[in-house]
């Protein structure tokens, strides 16, 4: 394995991780901002009020995006195994 291949592999792994996490983090960010604005306007400062809706929203998004996430992970893993197989020959 060359240094270039290892850097490319690391880049692909980071890109895959960001691609998988983006929808979940985006929903969490939007819910957090909405609840933060609500808390600021009502002056209701309850800590659990911000965590519970975010957890529920992220879990719903995981269920919705599970097939898409699985396709991305399977594709990355297949490409990784194929490249490892090509280097061992």
C-alpha cells in the first residue's frame, strides 16, 4: 500500500462519515434552534426540553434514512474489500 492510497482511503472514509451524519445532524440543529428560540421567547429554561425532542427527531430520522445509510456503508465496504483484494495479488 502506498501513501497516496492510504490518504485516499482516509478521505473516502471521512467523506462517507460526513455523508451519513449530515441529515441527522441537520435535523438535530434545526430542532435545537427552534427549541432555543422558543425557550428564549417564553423564558422557559428547562434543560430536558431541548434534549428529548432532539433525541426523538434523530431516532425518527435514523429509521427514515436507514436504507440510504446502509447502501452507502455497503458500497464503501465493498469498494474497500475490492481494493484490498487488488493489493494482495
